[in-house]
C-alpha cells in the first residue's frame, strides 16, 4: 500500500482525508489516467452506475480503488451528459450509504479496524456536526405513521433518534423519493426535524451525492482526455444502450415537469416568451436528448419563433456553436424568474426539472412507455406518408 493511503480512503474517496492522501502521493491525474488498472476500475464505476445503480466491485488494491474515483469523474466529464452525472452521483451516494451502515456497525463490533468510521466524523466531514443532534426522549421521526419511516427500523429509537436543522434537512432531502421525506410528514419542532438513524445516514448519502456531482463536468486537459478516449467512447455506447437515454429520447410530454409543460404549451399556442423562459424550455428539450431539427420543428408552429434565430439559439445552448452545453436551470432559478408554475407533489421532492423528468420516467410503467413510443412511431410514420 502506498504510504498514507488507508482502506478507509478507498471506501470513501470523496472524503477530504482521501483527497489529501491522494495529493500527497506522487501520482498525477495524467499518470492515473494512463494506468490501465485505475482506468479500468474507473470505467467499471461508471458502467455499473448506468447498468445497476452501483459502483461495481471494489479493487483489492487500495491505491487503484482510490485513484479510480477521480478518474471516474473525469470520464463522466468527458461524456458530459447531465443524465450521466446524475446517475453516477446517485450510484456513489447509494454505495456510500450502504457502507456507512456496514462500517458504523463494524465499529460497534470492534472488528476491521482499517475501516473504522465514527458518526461524529462523518457529520463533521459534511459540516453537519452543528446541524445534527441527538433527539429528545420519546421523539418520533415522522409526524404521521402512514407512509413515514419507522424509527424503530433505524436503530437508536430507544433514545429518540436524531434531529437535523430544518435548512439542512430541506437541502439534503430535496432529491429523496417517497412521501416520508416531505417536511409535512416529519415531526418538526423549533426548527429541528426528527430523524431515525437510518434516515440520517440516507441524508449523509445525499451529502455525498452533492459532493460527487459538485463541479461536474470538469474541464479536462487534453493529455488526460486523450488517455481516456477509449473508455469515454465505451461509456457513450453504454449510455446509448441503456433505457435511460432511450427513455429520455422517448420525449413524453405527459411526463414533463409542470413548468416545462406550461412553457411548451405557451410556445405551441403562439405566445411570446421572455428570453429566460425560452432559454429554459430549449435547454430542457436539448438536455433530454432532442435534436436541433426536432426542437426547431416544435417551435415552428409559433410564428414568433423565426427558424434561423431558433436554430442559432438551440445550437448555442447545445454547445455546438459555443464552448459550453448549457444545462436546464434548477428549480431555484426557475422560481426566481417566475417560470416555476403549477407545482405538483413530485416537485416537492426534487430540486431540478431534469430530476423531476427522470423520476417520472422511472416511475412510469414500462408498458406505458412502450405505448408512448408506439404512438410516437405511428405519428412519425403518418407524418412521412
Ligand atoms: S418545482 Fe421545479 S420542476 Fe416543479 S414546476 Fe417548479 S421549476 Fe418545475
């Protein structure tokens, strides 16, 4: 094992201590990208995230496992698809959550000393130490018993579980699915939200997701990009093969977030849209995989949208005539521009219109999606006749 690298670093490569350990090695990112074992494991992290929402089997060698994480982030950046960033960060977060449970229990068993993890350290890692405290005697995690998570399944219910400051809770629970994560279904007292231990660890997983996705896509130096060319191509192929992209490409307006359904209706009804609204809907359609021609066709029903300017703006947003592919604005931005309208229940569990759409697709029956695809193909065939 390289000096200073510990198995805990390999299990939690996004921890500050792991980053420090990497920076103290003499391995540059470029050298790591050229290392076959590291690049292979990085590829498996990303492929597993796409295929099964895991990060795959860990490498036995601490150095390889640890370095595969920054290289996986580079790979995700090279492919540069919002849906891939989302999937990869989610897989790292879910894996982290499982490891938290296993490693914290391990500590209680006093075994595997190299994988020791303490809850206090974990909270400090994500600046949550001041935002989490032990719960009160007799506290319950949820305000309602129906649909809420039972603190008795999360351990520590005998001493009231935990409480989290409401601002941290709202931030970390924003992307969690399930009614039990809605604030209205939680016990909230004086700005503190009651949590079971299980829920607390799930929210620590969300902190991992934020950290993994933070800063992605990275700007990748040419030398590093060249070393990972083949691996990036493999990820692109996997992405194209997965239902993920096909689903997104299905373009099911019925499942669009309410804000985007509204903006699209406005376009098709010939209404004038402010620049920020037009940007939002165009970026959304582009981010879910629509081609420029299709977006232009969609807008052509609106005489206010000249073809030339629409094509220019769409290509600009897609990054084809500009250095950046622009992302759909997050809900907070949409709200600040007055573009967040007709919010529904799902809106309360997400913080980004892309996350809304992806969840809606995930929740839809495969049968429903097949019907939508069939209808779409039929419409295309009719249009060609
Ligand atoms: S909460 Fe987000 S997804 Fe829902 S309508 Fe508002 S901007 Fe759209």
